[in-house]
């Protein structure tokens, strides 16, 4: 099958029209679905065949089922600095809820970034906005993270960037440089901290109650494999002086397997560096190659795909792919627990 794609310049955002793993493989060249978009950032497929696309400057666009780009946005906000991640509620068919990560001016720190819930009407316009999470996510206009996705457990996961402040990713009571996990039942409970979050002890009132993992620099994409394991793409350093004086400590983009309560080390370790109590990535781009991986998804062939800049001989914006450790012929978690053993290192290649 072919991946549907939205192209802007040489950046390719990939979104699969997936069928069962036993019947499909990701092959062929990307198809241009729509042009003329301004920094398309998130792509969400609707059940009726339409597609929602966030434009980072503050608009949500609609690609109709016939492929036409609707001229007027489904939603816009002139006060917003960025529209980033977007996700449909698991019960979207009945409640029509869409969640959007929005960043406003730095003057609104420490609450510049937030998650807003909308109702999508039958004409695919955003209505009834309600802010469901605004608890202290700072913005610097750059390292904002901003991916949101519902996990297999029905919780809403939110990535946040370090906003170029080296103190925040290791501080459990900052929400920056983290992956957050929120309740999102689709009602008044949206945005609460789940009781089983790793740092949410009984009676906990500090911001750490929302944290799922920490020590992140600029987390970009998240998805779950057939074993229910969470994976993440992350941008490595690009010249920050506080990463130390070790030569060639740049690049080092990462693909991580995310575990509850784990510390991924930034800025104390980078790429394949190690330190007790911290996690190194499953794979890193190394100190001389930049992937700048964007979103992340598991394809119908069981591989992990992330759009990237040229990497390891790949053509411009080729999807970076990593073989799945599970059988590609099954869409359910394997009965054999060994089939879900975590690969500690993997070889990247162009899909």
C-alpha cells in the first residue's frame, strides 16, 4: 500500500491508510494529497474519509474525502503562536471530541501551552472550545514538543519540550522536558492526573503527578506497538553550550522506548551515552548525522516509521524505519511474551 502524504517543500508528513498487517506492506512513492499548506504539523484521518491537518501558525485545515483542500480553515486563532498536536477521542464516533495542543505567547508563561478540547460538527468545523489542561507548560517559541495521542489505556499522552532550559527536564516539578499522562474520559475529568501515574502518590499536589517520563529534550512523535509498548522520537542537541565540552556532541537524534517513570537523561546524557538510573535510546543517529525525526507511527508491516531529513544515504525526507521485534502478520499482541522482548539496539534503514 502507499502512504498518504502531505508535502510542503521537501518535508513529508506520513499518515497511513492502514489495513490488516497480514494484507499490507508500505511500498511505493508517497502520494501528494494537498499542497499550499503552511508548515503542516499534524495529520488526523476522520472516519468519514476527510483529513484534518494542523498548520503550525494557528489553523486547522480540512482535506475533503475527494482530495480537495477546503479554502477556509476549520478553526483558527490569531492569538496563537502555534497549533501542534491533535487527536480524536477514542469515543469520537459518539462524542465528536477533538483535542488540540496550542501554544500562545511567552508572555503567558508558565501557562503558554495548553490542551484544548473541541466538538467537531458535521461540517468538520471546530466548535465548543474548552481548555482541559493548563497547568504550567512553558513555551520559548521553539522547543515546545507538542505531540498528543491517546494510548491503548485510553489516557491522553502529551509531549513537552525543554524550552532551552537545562534545569527543567530533570526537575519532576516542571512540566517541560516531559511526557505527561492525563485522564481524558471526555467530560469534566479531562486533564486530571491518573492515580497510577508514577509520581502521583496519594495526596500529591505537585506538578509531578502528571509526569509519565522525564529527561527529554524535544520529544516529537509517539505511538504504541502491538505489544502495547510506547515509542518516541526525539531531537538531539544542536549546539547548546550546556551539553558540555565533549567534541561532536551534536546531532544524536533518538528513538526511545518509553517506560513508566523512566529518566531519559537530557541534558546529562546524550544519544548513546550512559549513566546509572538513566535510559539510553534504542537507536541514535550518531554524532555526525541529523535525522530531525517528526511524527511516529507503526505501519501495517510492523515497522516503526518516522519522517526525517536525509539520513544514512536516504533520499530527502525519506521515512526512517526500524524493524519490529514482533511478527508482522499479527495485529494483536503475540501470545508468547518473548516476542515482545525489547530490542536494546536496532539498525535504522530507509523504508
